[in-house]
């Protein structure tokens, strides 16, 4: 009899636990609904845990955090806040993309009312949270770049500070409009950890020059076309950049073997040959893998020559080349080729040999668009 009573008591506790569990989840949902109009993202850093981190971080519908980073500082981060498609633009590009960034008349972002609110709140952010140091930021028409450092160890993580910024922007925009407005940003945010080995100066310049790169893409779209399903040697490839380079009748494949690099005389002759080729309106095609190929590539770039770069990895959905290749694209001097699917080859050597075959096929015009 005693055991049966004990069993009933335990069953009652289990039922009570289930009832409380439901109430707890409902409370979280109600809290989200209550704060939805304020623009805060309360899921960041909260909720069910997985491997010691919020489970939402590993959900594909959220922008993921890095597993080995706790985001409590001290650390520097490059943050990107993306605009919801339904929200109005933060501004529009103006100025002349042919003028170098920083000079009078160069490309700038002419901010909308919402863009100005975002600008002011970023400036005010470290005043409310002195633990933060903002090195650089830029408000673009559909996203925001912020280079920020958590200067000392904090009980609050990066997500807390980002959510407070987003909430402040939403609050000021509601005040401006005199109503509760729809959400401004996509849920969560993108972050990149900036380790000490990276140059802060280079990242600051990259962020500052965002309006210039956008203006170049708008005014010279032919230099940034993306074409898919180019058939080469039975494979499907894609390209990004100045597609007209494929039509050049003066394409020349560049392949430098290891034994060639050791022969300085031969390397000098090869360099002179390819530089003469670009002077004659030629286009150099290469994967630029070996040291010799990279040396000739740099010489061609300095001479404002034209190149087709064969890379081994497919483009991502939001592919945009890094600064060096972007600048070459903006000058109309580069086309980047990439496979539509990952190359399933047994070794790095096999991969390099295959890229050389693709380079030779492109140079010979053996492809179909």
C-alpha cells in the first residue's frame, strides 16, 4: 500500500512538471509577442541550450554563431545587420564611381530618414555601453556594417548589445512615425571575429569604401555579371565579372610548373611573354596556383592587364569577391570562373591538374554558354 501511494505522489509531480513546462514555454512566447513591436530580438542568447550554446544559433533559419567563441569579450567583431525586404531603404547611392573614395564628388550614401536614425543610434551606442568601442561603420541602402570591440570581459554577450542597438533604432523610428512600425532588420545578424593577425586598417578601409563598390556595380553592371551553366569539358561552370573577356580571340592559358620556377631565366622569359600578350589586347587564363603563376598574375594586375581566374570552389549564394579581385572587376579586367558543384577529385594535385585543363579549354574557346 505504501509503495502504491508513493507511486501516485511521483505521478502527480510528473503531471505538475508537464503543466509548468507548458506555462514556461507559453511565457517565453508571450514575452516575444509583447516585445515584437519594439524591435528586440529576445531569442539571441536565450532559450534551450545545445552544447552550452543557445539552440537557435544552430537552427538554419538563424544566422549562426561560432561554437568556440563565447562572445563576452574582449574581442573585435565585424557585424552586418541586414534590412528586411519589406522595409524601406536606408538610403540611396550618389556621387561618381569614377572618382576615388575620399575625394570630392566620390560615391556616397544619401541616407533616408530611417538611415539617419540608424547613423545617430550607432554613434550613441558606446555612450550607453562604454564597454563598446566602434572603430568604423557605414549605413548602406539595405544593410549596415559595424566594426566594434567589446573592450573587456562582460556578463553580457555580443548579442545583447546588438539587440539593444536594434531596439533603440526601432524605438526612435516608431517615435518619428508616430506609430508602431513593422520590423526593420532581419532576425539576428552576421558576425565575423577579427583576430589580432588581421589588419584593422584594411577592414576599416573596406567598410568605408562600400559606397564606392556599390556605385561601381550599379553604373557598370557589365563588369559584375553572373552567368551560370557554362559547359566546359562536360562540366557546368559559372562566372562573375566581365563576361566579355570570354569572347576575346586572344586568350592565353598560363601554367607554370614547379621545375619552371627554379629556372629564373625561363621565368623572366615567361613573364615578358605574358606581359606582351596583354599589351596586344590579350587575356591570360589561369588558376594562379603556383608561385610562378601568382608572380605573373601580380605583374599583369600592375600593368592593368586582363585575366580570367579559375577557382576551385563554387560561388556562394551571396558571392562577392574580396577587395583585390573586386577592384580588378570594377576596372573590367577580371572574370572569375567557378564550378557549379564542388570538384570531387581524390587529391589536391588532381584538382590542380584539372583546373589547368579547364584553363586550357577556355583559352582554346572550348566552352558553350
